[in-house]
């Protein structure tokens, strides 16, 4: 399901516009499954599923399948409704060069919320 | 379409604080029992405009909100450009007491949110005689840092963008878009390093865990109201504080987040009005 990120992010003109100075590759880990997501000037250009031998990324976001499932549910419960809520509960690990993540925090929050069930609030 | 005006008046007050001249912006509306409003970290008194615009409150309360120094339309003191702003418990307490005295408020009710909720606990402990009642919104005794606060003030991260992005998830899911984004706009407008300086009080200096149980609600009634979706000051943390203070009254507000008065005023007022009525009867 992570692959739909490309179409959903690129289909949101406002999100792409806000990300126009963002070019990076980050690693998203959903339990044991890893994904490399490449962004060029705000557009998601590739979503590649692991396993990888030597993945190169600016930073990584790692959480269990259960935690991502709650985050991506139609109406996430308290404590699961936001990336910072997951970080506060120490169930999401953000590692690497977090300057890119924090400088574009609204972009990453809204992009990853695109993976919520269709019709859910972003 | 003709213009309409809100019943809010704003003024600038010149006042010495901590031995230095300050220019403080103060808004007020209504007549009656003073209700002194304390805004959250990195924001300003605009958060309380819904209270000032609601006749159910202003018909018997004089609602007052000031922008803390460095916030909103209050200036930082002269010399600020060579200083690092850091709010301490002592400064925050002094500021509230001095401003209340300067405005000649007679036994005000104080209502504060987040850092304002925390200082409300300090006031309940140290200055209960000054206040008619104390209302703490999103009031916990302590919050551990859960991200690197340095990201709030560095040249390669936009301070306004990151401040709003950090707190955006603290707004409850049912907040109307207009109020949600107005609340976040206030964060985007904060001066460089101000949110970070406020969090020095919230996450380090203002820890009151060891003393909160000493609050005597017989000297000043204490009401705690917290939003269900707040992961900064969680409902569990508010319930823990309430559980340790005999006589305190606690409400967990379903669907609301960390900014009840500004993110969803209509729902919040349903919780606040009964509290004000109860204070009015006592």
C-alpha cells in the first residue's frame, strides 16, 4: 500500500508546492519491511520496497506494523494521530539527518498521512 | 457588506518587569468578575478571542488577555538582540502578579493553558490568596522533552514553520479548519527562539511534580480541564495531578486537543461555562 504515496502526494498541488525546495531520499520501515522513498522538488519520484543490501538515505522513520496501522486508520486514536505523538510515546524512531525532516516537518506529516484509508482527514 | 466590530479593546501598557521597562499589549472585553487569560508557549493572547466575543461570558466577566513579553504585540525589552530568551518560573509568576496588580484586578479568576496551565499550578501553590479561582487547561506537573528543542531555533530550519508543524498534531481531530489553522498561524508568527525559550519553563525549570500535592484548594478552588487528544500534557497526566490534589475538579474534554479555547471554542465553552457558573455561585 505504500506505493500509493507517489500518486497521492503528487496529486496534491499544495503539498507539492510547499515541498518545492525538498529533494531527499528517506527510509520508511514498517515492522520488518523497508521502503526507500525518493522526493525531487516536492514530488515523490520513486517508492522502492526492500530488502536492501546498502540502502542510502538521509534519515529513517521506523515503527512497528501495529503502530503504523493505527496511524493510518481512518480516525487514529489519541496518541496515534500524529508523527510527533508516536515519537513522544517512543514507538517511532526518527534517525539520521533530522534537519531535513524537521525543516520540512509539515510536508512529511501530511505526506505520510496520505496513506490513511481513503476519505480520512489528512 | 458593512463592517462589524468585535467588542474587544486593545491597549499598550508600559510597565517595569524584572527591573526593566516593558511594553505589554493587553486586550479586554466585558464587565464583571476579572478573568485573566494566559496563552500557551510560542503564541499570544489571540487564543482567547472566542471567550472575549461570547456574551455568555462577557455579560458577567471582564475577560483580560495580555501578550507575554516577546510574544504577539508585546515587545521584548531593549537589549533583547544580544540575549537568549528563557522563561523561568520566577519571572512568569512575577509577570502575572505585576500585570494583575497594574490592572487593579480584584481577586481575578486566572485561566491558563499549557505553560499557562503549569504556572496556574505554581500560582495555586504559592499565591492562592490573590485569586478567586484557578483554571488550568492542559495542566501537567511536568513534561519530558520528546524532541530536540534546538530545532526550534537554528538558521537552517524556519522557526515559524517548524513550531506550527510540531504542534499541529496537538490540535484535536474535530477542530474546525478555520480555528485549527488560525491557532497554527499564531505559532508561525512567533519571534525567533521564543517558543524554545518558553519551553525552558515547560520542560525544565517549571517542574512542580514534587510540590503539586501541597496545593490547598480550600484557599483557592482549582479546576483542571484537558483535551483527550493532547499528547504533550496527556489526560493521564492531568488525572494524576488532580488525583494528588484534594478538592480539585477535573474534566477530560472529548475530541479536544492542546488548545481548547482557540482550536474549538464552541465545544470548549460547553465545558468552561459550568465551571464559571460554579465559581460565580461560591
